[in-house]
C-alpha cells in the first residue's frame, strides 16, 4: 500500500543549520573584512622599515625601539604621548611579530564581521591604547612594544559579545567561541607568569578595554543590527577617549615622581651645557691672557656656580623618586658635588695663587669628566 502522505512528516524535516545561517548573517552584515589585513600589513610594513634602517631582525636594541616609538615612561609621561599608539605597531623581533600577526589573523576576521569594520577598528585602537596606559601605571620603566595588548582586546571583545549574545548566537558557536577565547587567554596568562619580560600589564589592559568595547558593541544578531552600528560605534569612540584620557591623566599623577625626575634631569642638562661652556670659554681666554686671574675667579663665582648649586639643590629636594631611578639620581648628585667642588677650589686657588689647590681642582674636574662619561655610557645602554 502506498503512503497516503506524499510529503515528509514534520518530524522528518531536517532541522535548520543554525551555524550556517549565523555565518550567512554575518556575511550580510559585514560583507568585506579589510581592517584586519590592513592592520597586519601596517605592522609588517613598520617592521620591514625598522630592519631596513638597521634594526636587528631578531633582537632589536632598546635604544632602537625607543627611537621608533616604543612606550617608555620617561619619554611618554613627559610629553611624548603619541608613544601610547605607535608602540602598538612596533615589534621586538621577527618571532614577536609573527606570533602576534598569527593571533590577529586567527581572531580578527570573525570579530570584525561581528562588530563591523568601523567598530572593530575603534575597538582595536582602544584596546591597544588601554594596554599602553596600564603599562605606564604598572611599570613605566620597561620599554613596551607590540600589538599584544590590542590582540588581547580582540579576545576581550569576543568575550563581551558572547556574554551579551545569548539567544542570537547559536549555542554551538557560543560554546566554541567561549572555549577558544578562554583557552587563548589562559595560555597567554600562564606564559606571562612563567616567561620573563612579557608585559602582562599591557595584556590585561588591552583585555579589559576590549571587553568593555564588546559590551557596548553587542547587539542581537539580526538583519536590523546594521542600523544600530553607527550609534554604538560613536559610544565606543567616546568610551575609548574617556578611558585613554582618564587613564593617561591618572598615570601622569601616579608616576609624578618619575615625571619630576625626568624634567629636572632635562633642565639640568641645559644648566650643565651652559656652565661647562662658560667655564671652558673663560679658561681659554685666561690662557691667552685676555682674562685676569681675578676676573676669571669672579666669572666662575658669579655666572657658573650659582645656577649649578641651584640645580643640584632642586635635584636633591625631589621626593617620590622611583626606586629604579634612585641610583641614577644619587650618581648625578655625586657628580654635581664633585664638579662644584672643583670649580670652587679652582676659583679659590687662582685668587690665592695657590698652585696646589689649582692642581687639586684640575684633578677633581678630570674625575668629574670621567663620571660624566660613565653616566652617559650607562644611559646609552
């Protein structure tokens, strides 16, 4: 007997493939993914330019990283705020670059389709900047570079999207995204604890910034989502401005001791150049007979020593000096005291026509020169 029902019964109809439908929806909402490859290209381009300029392919020198725009508290906190952004495109060797670009390529396209091209770019920049700011809070004396903070932000954003996407993201995709995101974060956090020189502060700052952006960008995934994107993009931009501006202001005041030291050292450099220039010029004139001994001593005591003593007193009076800078400040004060003693003794010896004091002053000046060279050498390292 033939089946009276020529069409399949309802219970025989195959259930819709929600994962495939979700993928098609994402393609409709964000037809083209171009921000992720553009970011990868920019990172690679900057690295190639660094290598062409002479920077090491595998182990860039600290000075080279700073020169190219790495985040470094003494530079960033004293006016070079652009380093918060440029540091996210600087990498510490080819391995660092390849790992970060692999992670960006693995997670970026999906999140870009979920939040849109503009939203993804705003989130990426916000997360990267948040990572740089948190690094200033945590340890401003380390040189921070790399896209890791921004990439952690992508996974943070993904967790924020997943957290608010229940009901519109298929359960199997929700589970997979949550699992892969948490796995990435766990592995990298463990590596950050076990492997030295990994900037965990930047990672955590980027993660938090991306997560907050994800919460703002999250909407129910329907065809109507596209209409709400401009407003949410605006909110993310405002959130990023608030986080980075407020964080930078807070980091500046939190690290005010470092800021004061750097500003005073810069000011001291100007005083030093002027004082040594005047002293050497007077010495040359005295040697040619163009300046009497009394005039030479008067010039040293009137024009050279007062600004030098004032600079030394200002440096000695600084408080909240970061431990990492204390030794450098102490060395600088020792050098300044030695130079001051040499000039005072030299002026006194000339007035009194005391050859022994003049010779002692010359020896102290030579010792001060040696200290200056040593400090300059240590600073270059």
